[in-house]
C-alpha cells in the first residue's frame, strides 16, 4: 500500500511553454525516472484533472508531464486560432519532442483518447505503453456521448449551440445540468470531492476569461467526423504491439464500461480494469488509478 | 343570413382519451379543414378564416389532441397516427364527406396521408410550409431538431420541465425565424404569432402543449421515413394540390416546396414573400391561392 498523499504534497514542477505557431502550449514537467507519463485532458477541462493523481505517480519516482492543449487551461487562446484533433496531435508531438521525453507512457482521458491513440499509430517506436481512461476514439454503435457534446457536435444544431455559448446564463445552466448528469451516478463518498473540485475545474474552464469555449466549440464540431476517420484507422490500431491498459470508471453515465471493453478489444496486447468511480476516475479514486498505471 | 359570418359552432369531439376542440364556420362545401403544426394551435388560422368565410365557404378548424383547447389527458401517447385519426374523428362528428384538407408544418402529414387514404373525399389539398417525406433541402428548425435527436432526449426533457429554459429556446427559434422575415411582417409575428406559441406552452404552467410537442417531435424522423415509402402513392395522386409557401422559411424552404411539386401530377406552386406562417403574414394572398 502506498501512503495517502494529498495535493499539498506535490513535488515541484518545471513549467514549459512550447511554441505551436498560433500560441504556446503550457506544460508541467515533474522530475523522475522515465519513461515519463504524459497526461492529457479532454473537452471540458484542462491539466488540473490530474492534480489528484500526479502525487502518486511522482511519489513512485516517475517523471510526469501534464499539459494543456492549445485553447485550454494555461495554454494560449489567441483570437482567430483554429483548433482541430490534428492540431491536438501536433501539440502532443511538440511536447514530447521539445521536452526530449524519449519513449513515453501516454495517458488519455475523454477527447484526448484521439491524440493518444493516433500518436501511438503514427509513432509506435516513441510509445512505451498506453493508459486509456474513459475516453473517445472511434465511431461505434454503442457510443453514447454527453448531451453537451452532441449539442455542439451536431451540425443541425450549430445555431442553437451558438445561442447557448453566446449567453453566460445559458452556458451556466447547461454546464450545471451536464455536471449533475455526471455526478448523479457517483457513489455518495465521491460526490463531495466532485462538487468541491472537478465541478469548479469544468465551470472555470468555460466561464473564467479567457474561456476555452472557442476550442471546445471547434473541436466538438469536428468530433463525429473524427470518430469516423478513426474507425477507418482501426486496422492500424489492431496491428499495434505495445502494452495497453484500459482503466475505466464504471459509473460514467455516457462512456460506459461496454465502451471501455470494446476499446480494449481493439488492441492486441491490452488489459481492462474497471474502477468503481465516475468519468473523472483519476480524481475520484487517484490512488487506485495510480496503482493500476504503475503496476 | 343575419348572423355574424365570423361566428362558429364549437364542438368537443370525443376520442378514446379526451376530447378535441373544433370550430365550424357555416358556408358552402367542400369545407376547408385547417390543421396546425408542432408548436401552435388553430389560432394560426385566425387571420385567414375571414377571407375564406367571406367567400361563402364552410371552414372547420380544430386543435389536435394535446394542443390549444383540446384535452391533454395525462399518459396520452401522441403520434402522427393519432393526429390522422383526430382528423377522421372530426370529419365523422361534423358529418363532413368531401373536404379540402389544409396542412401547415407538422399538420402536413395528416393532410397528405388522409388524401392518400381517401382521394375520393378530397376535392383538393392545400399544403403550407410543411414536411412530409425525405427531401434534399429539408431541414428542421433547431427547436425541432433538438427535440427530435435521440441523444438529446434527457437535455430537451430537462428544458421542457424548466419554464425559463423552455421560454429561452422558443424565443431563440422565434428570433431565428425573425432574422429572415421581411420587415413588414415582423410586427405581426411579434403581436400575433408569438403570443399563440407562448400561450400554447404556458412555459411550465398548467395545461400546456409540452407533452404533445415533445412526443410528436421525437417521432419526426420515423414519420418522414414512413412517408418516404408512400411517395409512389403521392406520385399516383390525381387530386389537385396547391403548394403555398412562405419563401423566407430557411428550414421548410422553397426547395422542399419544389420537391413536393416534383412528386405531384396535378400541383400548383404559390410562393409568397412570407415566413414559416404565410397564413399569418399574407392571409389575403394565401386565401386567394386556397380559393383559386
């Protein structure tokens, strides 16, 4: 058993700003032994979703890198920037190269499942292993996506989604409603931390200026097409030899356990680990998730 | 005739569950039978009826079950099939044999499917900014797409339960329609149409049309699919059809009207400088086309 660790025990980190042409990507580099864990966030949040997890990884002596994709968190959000899943893959490539990480363990959550798996497909020699938390990759009949994603992803609803995005009051209502959908199925013991921490990370992401709204809107509008493109890449995914741990929160009301099992089944060398936590399992049960990642 | 020509006989027509409210304006047959769509009720024809009655014609209009002054029984399963049956019930109760069905918006499928089922009872068919089968340019207004998208059922359901959210999304849609509406019609849109819709939903207060609206819109894609299979019957139809269309409606757009015409042997197309509710924007011109 590793000791209980709080966020206050975090080791210091070095901050990097990696140039991406249309602004800089903000990264945190916690010293330790390689291969480094590279932690990636999803649609509605930023690197803070790993605040609870990182101390367990660094305590085990490992190097950890977390970064905000362009347009999110502390990365630049330049007016007129264009965001895409291709650009997010480029962000990851730039971070790995600029920080000289060598072989990495990619850790994917939510929409960053796309950058992680596609990086592994394109650069298998740079990847030691993959840790896939509740995240998206391909288009499958069992897919269920959060309503807020569907609203912004469906082209027929673009104007209505714009109406929500254009009103702080409406966006606040939608975020509150969507957060409650994620929170409702959580075990009672996990709800207070979700309320106190993750709920605020998500709200700040959209409502605190500068908002991640533009990046979210552009990425979401490309989401369904990207899933279809990735379905076409599944033969390359299935040819990958590298070890893959699919670590999945079972109380995610959208990206359910069946999606995790299906994801694991696409990899030749995978294991599937169900954790009694929600969509943000790395915050709900950081110790258990870290143990699985480090095993 | 000493009585006011704009008086009407009210009848509450029983259905398996609840009653349908109808208005019958006396006049010569074949009677016009006016049908409303998803978000409104028979009042969308209030500006048109005087022109039809003034021409000496009998006019019948009614609220589909779950809308307007018709009953909204708890636990009702609303469907396009039920709306077609509502029409049949009205015709039987008012002893109407030969009619001119007039369908607007989601009232189109009932008008058209009645015509396919009983071509001998239809002297002509009028369709106003409606949908029926798959058409290349057919789009749903965002409000309808929101409620019709299965992956958004929980969200649209939550909005339906929130008076503020329902008011916001209806106003959003009204502003979308207003964006393209000719300036001269904007005042009428705000003073005539918006109150009809707003009263229809009461925005969370008692006896609104929310349940009927939510259930009907959820079936729109299936209904369009079923109707697409009936296109060969539409193409075989001999009944005269008047396609009367407001041309600034971007969702049920003039491409949809052209598509209707391409499937019909005996159709005339009347494009008006009006929005989604041409009978409110240009009642006199709609009457002229309907009576032509």
